[in-house]
C-alpha cells in the first residue's frame, strides 16, 4: 500500500479507529463458509481493513476514495461490512475481484441511538447485534422482541435488513420493518429522507414512524446494492404479547404435503397478525437439527433410506413438520389454538403445542434432575437434549437470540462434536455452507415440483437434500436449501458449487428464482445487458461515478 495513501487515510480516521494491512488480520476476513478460494480460483483479496469507531468517518472515507480515484497510484475501493457473518452468501469477503479493496469494518459502531418505548421504535448503528439489542431491551424492561434470525446473537440487525433477510418473529420480513435510514451515497452525499429534511422540529421524530417518506422511495436502493453505506436505521419492533404458543404439526406420510399446503395458507390468511410466519420442514432437515450425522461428519455421502428410517424411528421424526407460533392475549391464543387444531385435524397428523401440559411437565421434571443423572441415563440425556433444542427454538420465536440453528452448518464438519455449542461461528470454525434460497409460489403442485427437484438434484452431488419452506406471506414461500459440505475436501467443495449451479440454472426454468445471492452467484448469474441491470448501472454511474463502493455487489456491470 503506498505510504502516501496510508498517510491520507490515517489523517481522516479517529484516533481509536485503525487501518491494518497485516496479512494475518486480513486473512481472518477472508475466511468464509463458501469455499470460493478453492472453487473458482479467482483470488479475492484485500489491500487493508479499516475498523471505524465513529460514524462520521464513513463520509470522510468516501470523500477520500473519490478524490484518490483520479490518481492511478492512489485509487482504492471500499467494501463495508457490519458484523461480516453473511455465512453461505460470502461471509465477510468482498464481492469484487480487484486488487485495491479496503474492507470497512463497521462492527464497532454499536450505539443504540434512540429507543421509544411507547412506540417500539429503535434506532441502531451497523454493529448492533441481536444479543446487544436483546440485552438492552431486557435491562430496561422493554416488552419488545428482537427481530432474530437463525444466524444468531452475534449478527448485525441492520445488515440483515439490508440483505433483505427474514426471521420467524411476527415481523418476518426484516426490511419491511425498517422505517427510516440514514447514510451516505457512494459519492459522499449524505442521505436522509425528504420527511426528515422538511421536519423543522427539534427531534425530527416523525420520520422514524413512517417507512415511505415523501417523493421517490430511495431507501430500498441501500438494500442488496452497492450504492451507499448506511450509518443508522430505525426499526419497528414487535411487542411481546401476554401469551404465546408454538405449534408443531407432524405428518408421517410424505404424500400429505399437497393436503397440508392449503391448510397452512388458510391459517396465514385467517390469523394474519396473530400467527407469525410458518415453517414447513422435511424429515431430513428435522434430523439435521436433532441427530448426529450417521455417516460420520466428514463423509461426502447422503444418508440412505435405512439410516433415515433408523434415526426417524429413534427420534420419532415425521415426514413433514409444520412449525408456527400464535401471539396474542391469553384469550386470543387459547381461541386461535383451538381453531388451528380443528383446521389441522383434517389431516392424519400429531399436533403438539409448546404450552401443552405434557411439555410443561417434562420441562419441569428435567429441570429438577441433577446434571450427573441426566448424563448417566442415556434415555434421559436424549430427552433433555431434544427438549433443550425445542426450548431454544421457542426462544427464537419469542425474539430471544441463540445459536441453536447454527448446528446445521456443522453437519459435515470433521470436528463437529468438538465445538462449544455456545461459541459456534461457522466461518471461523471452517464449516462448508452455501444457500440456495428461491421463491416459490405457494401452490401445492409447485411446492411438490420443487421437493422432487431438490430430492433428485442434491444427491447427484452427494449433498443432503434438506428442505425448509418459510412462508413469507400466504402467497409466497421462500425455501432455504442449505448446501452443507466438508470444506477441507476439494471434491466436496466442487460438488457443492456444481450442485448450487445446477439448482439455480434448472430451477429458473421451473420458475424458482432466488431472492438473495452469494457473492459468487452475483458475478455469473446476472445479465448486465438486461433492462433491469442497465437501469441499476445508470443509478450506479450517478451515485458512484468513480466506482469506489462494493464493486461487484449485486451489480454485474
Ligand atoms: C445456520 C444459519 C442460519 C441462518 N439463518 C438466517 C436467517 O434465519 N435469516 C437470514 O436472513 N439469514 C440467515 N443466515 C444467513 C446470514 O448468516 C445472516 O443473514 C447474517 O445476518 C448476515 O450477516 P451479517 O449480519 O454479519 O451481515 P454483514 O456480513 O455485515 O453484511 C452483509 C452484507 O451487507 C452489506 N452491508 C453490511 N453493512 C452495510 C452497511 N452499513 N451499509 C451498506 N452495506 C452494508 C455488505 O455488502 C455485506 O457484505 C443464516 C446463516 C446460517 C449459517
């Protein structure tokens, strides 16, 4: 890195911020679950990492990058991350392939700038994690839920919304819950909404209450894009309700999918606002949550029918499980639970509720047993382990973050059993994971076509076909297919990427279109000459004339 550039950058940084080009530190940011370095042989690299401690430095850095862009010897580009745990989509690695990328780590901007307890509106900086917000709400006795995801406590809330991620609390779609953004376009111009600009009052609060602002809606341009850096975001939090129960509808027969789909749709339409999103998981996916890989973790092979049958019998895992939650007053939860029970009774299924007497009592008994006894008696140990996962799943639905879902990423990890389950971090731990996350119309025949497609395609590449459907609305389902592989096995990495490629390419022919892409897919899937991406390019030219921001991120030009 040219000494002149180092001096220029250091001049704009706050005293406790840092610029590092130590190869060891840089390599930590290049650790991803995606295996890109082994697969596409395209060397992604970083020139430096800047860790900011003050949000005003964002503008100073953007201005500097624009000034330096006209001098070939000093030109550099910036790539912001918040917590850099975009596992399966790129982790903390930059999308672009150029030599002079400086990663801007915003993880130390952890201020909860404002919270209105009457309205449940919170304004946060990029580094605020799910756990930090959870602690803040708990400490101050605020009855609101964190918009948690399966990615867990250490992940940024703001960045997940910018990726247009979703969770399973009542405000499923995280960007939908964003009411206001402030930040900077790549050309250095500050962004605040027109409502904020017009508001002549001292606190300019009304902007935080209204998503759409005034005039063209520009805030969407900060999401899945490379046009600006967000320095703060206001999010509408869901209020905790007086009562809650989750429901687990278990169907033994795989063929019941077609009958279940209209019932799920009915529940979503009839109890909108009371029932959160609903997940539908197949048997293999359920086993990945509760069982150990019977093949041994490093085996590059899918489970055979006998192994699945043995595990399923052992854990009483059904072919399909419908999971959802009811939030409301005590009266509403009780009434809706009864009605939902009647709806699903139409199917041959087992219906389990988290507030049922059996579950409450089992929890009580297990909690009373000493640890040594639980460990000593295998059957009790198994029940305790399952109950623990079940309770953690329930916590997530109640907006309390935990790491229970991360176990999935270790399914094919050689040392899976050796990790402390409270410290899991798939990128650092060397897990192999990619996501195939297509949108599917919520019609039974389309969903069955998708199931067949996944079950035919994944095993061809020795990838376990784990299926989850998450209902974003009554009309649209997103399926997240985790492509889990052994990152230390070159053949497994190649197979995983080829599997994803076939899923995407063949899926498009069937109308299954991803809602989110990995940094690698962003390079080969998008057609730069299409009307859509040409328009994006026109915006890019205007907002980032020197192309100094997040090159290659959701932009094929
Ligand atoms: C087992 C497992 C379960 C998961 N479950 C979920 C889930 O339920 N829902 C879900 O959505 N995801 C899930 N994920 C995927 C992913 O890990 C999460 O989405 C995670 O929140 C993204 O990482 P991050 O928050 O650290 O974002 P970052 O990596 O910090 O950011 C993501 C990208 O956004 C951009 N960005 C970040 N900050 C800014 C900023 N301030 N301004 C402009 N651009 C910015 C950058 O390009 C960055 O690369 C899961 C992953 C695993 C392994």
